[in-house]
C-alpha cells in the first residue's frame, strides 16, 4: 500500500472530493470604490472600505460583521413592514422573483388574508406542488398589480 493511498483511506469520501478553496485576493480600495456608484459612496464610506480592505481593522471584523448584519436585518424588517402595509385584502398580486419556492415566481392571484408576517394568496390556477392554490409568501415577494 502506498503512502498516499493510506492517507486517503483514512479520509472520508466527502472530504476527498472537496477541493480546498484558494483565499480570495485582496481588493484594492480603488477597485472597491470604482464598482459602487460615485454618488452613493461618501468620503466616510470610502475611507471605511479602505480601512477594511487594507486590513487595518481586522481585529474588529467580528464586531463589524455582527453590526452590519443586525442593521441589514433592521432595514429588511422596515422594508417588509412597508410592503405589508401596501398590500390590501382583495388586491391582485404577482409573486415576484424573490419568492421561494421558485415555481411560484410569476404566478398571479388575489390576497385573501394575512398570517403573521406572510401574505395569503389564492392563486388564479394550480401551479407546481400547490394543490389548494392557497399560498403564503413574505410581503417582499409580492408585487401589487391592482390594489383592489
């Protein structure tokens, strides 16, 4: 038995089949700022991106990550509340491209109610695995066609 075969035999098949990803190349601050619209990138944001890209705040990345994730959740929650307020009972809607499962995307129906943070929609016709044609999706996955 060769040395390489003995090494592989002690390793699971899953582990052997996965290549080790190469580390992502560091981006220069200029390339990061060039990809964003100039009007959206304030000097404060540009300097913050530069510090992160240069590795000057590596010790604080876990805190920055948690803070950004928390803020992102807050913004999405506000967006969802606004979207929920715009959807009225009886409104004609189309399920947009953000909906999961994907087979619902593009289907139309009528809003029949609300369950927690979801919009209940009676689809115009049976689609995919939907037997009853009554589905629940998040308010951000709904485009209002006719307010009703």
